[in-house]
């Protein structure tokens, strides 16, 4: 008959094996990689928002972009809007395009 103690001892022994440790390290590495990628993307998003805000205010003096800009999650769409900023005729059009990005 196998006792709970024997199973616990076996579990402890298995956790010390190189194979088990390798699996744990692989999982940790994947977790670190995912965290890095997520952090990188968030940093990229924040930088794009900062640049967009600065250039939009330069294009439309007095423009105040608040929380609506922070709600944009699609960095590529914001980048395209940024690249086409010189083609946006007025502040109302800019706000409408930002609202469309938020709605997505």
C-alpha cells in the first residue's frame, strides 16, 4: 500500500530532477519573455501617445487632448493617424478620428 507520505517523498524527489527543473526554467523564461513583450508594447504605445499629443498641439495650437488619447490601444492605427496629421483640416475632424479609434 502506498502512503501519502511516500507520494509526498516521491513528489519531492521528482521536483529535484534535472528534467523537472528544465521544464520549470522553460516556463519561467516564457513568462519573462511575455512580460517583456507586454512591457515593450505598452512603452511603445505611451511614446506614440506622447509624440501624437505634441505634434497635434503644434498642428492645432490650444488643442487639449486628455483621456480620449489614453484610451487608444491600437498603436498602428494611432501611428497612421499621426503620419496623416498634416492632412487633417481641423480639430473637430481630429477628434472624430480619435473617437473612431477608441470605438474599435
